[in-house]
């Protein structure tokens, strides 16, 4: 796994790591600049952030400029890392990314965003998959990503099914992914936008020995550090039964 190592093997309830490893900016679909997100991270007391910007195989030259902007940030109170969130393309774990971009990054995150052939996010079974089929597809794509040596973090595992069907993913599938993450050394992301019970997942990661990355999935300054606030019990977690 790449340096610097800020991916955690053990997370103590009384000492939540001050590292938010999932945020987006105006370089893609976020609402705030790199500088604004970083300032907010400092205000929140974060010591590490990963700018996990979306990029695709077709993404242009902007990524280098984005990376330079992140690397130019002040490092005295909060270190900022350059990252990418790539879509998992197929059941071989192929990433929708260019080698030039991957090699620029400190950490590479792979996430399941669409099922093969799907062009937009569809709620429930509108995509033509039953819940069981959808979980199986997402599980297989995530397992394939875990086996890809280019991947450092598995982004929001089974999160598409959690959001699509408004529920927490089944324990057996989550635990199987966590076991494989422990096996391959890829960090299992606990993402508060997709996961309703972060501490439960952390406990499962601990028992399997899987590395963990904490992610707020922040697309605005107000979301920076949200996973830390949820883990500390000062902000409500996502409630599947209350979602539309
Ligand atoms: Zn994502
Ligand atoms: Zn994201």
C-alpha cells in the first residue's frame, strides 16, 4: 500500500482518527473549492484529508492541475492527499481510469457506481434487477476491485444497494468483502453517506483484521468531517427507513 499510511487497522471509540478520506470539489461534482474544503477540514480539527476526485478514462488534463492545487495546500495542521475515485468497470476489476492519473495519486479508491450497461442511477428495481440480483452484482464487482493491486481503498462497499433499496447491506455479503479486504490489504471504506451503522462495520473490520478508511463523501463544506461527528455521536447517521 502506498505511503503515507493513514489507513487504520484499529479504531478506538474514544479516539476517532482525524482523517476524512472522501471528498469532492468543484473540479468535479462538489460545491466548494479545494482550498475551501481544506479550510473547513482544519476548522473541524482534521489532520488528514484525501481529495478523492472522480476521474475517468476519458478525463482530460485537468487532473494534473487539481493535483498541484492539493499539493500546494499548507501542511502545518492538516495534510492533504491527492486521490481518485474510479468506477469499477467489470467483473475483472478493471478501473475506468488512465495510468497517468493513477500514478499521480497518493491513494486510489475504487467504487461501484453503476452496474454494467447502466448509464444512470435508478432507484429500487427500476434497473430491472431484483434486490438479490443487485446485491450479487455489486458484491462481485467489489470483490473484483479488491483483487486489483492498483486499488488502495474500496469506496462505499455495497453502498449502491444500500441507497438503491434503502437498507443496510446484508451482513454475510459485507463480512465476505471485509474478509477479502483483510486478505488483499485494501482498506474497507466506512462511508456515512451510504452506511447506516458505521460502528457495526468497524467492529466487523476489527474482527477480520481489515484496514479501514473513513469517508464523509463530502460534496460541500458542511459535510467535511461528518463521519467523525457521526462516530462521536454528535451527528445522526443516515437512516435508511427515513430516506425517500
Ligand atoms: Zn462514489
Ligand atoms: Zn465520492
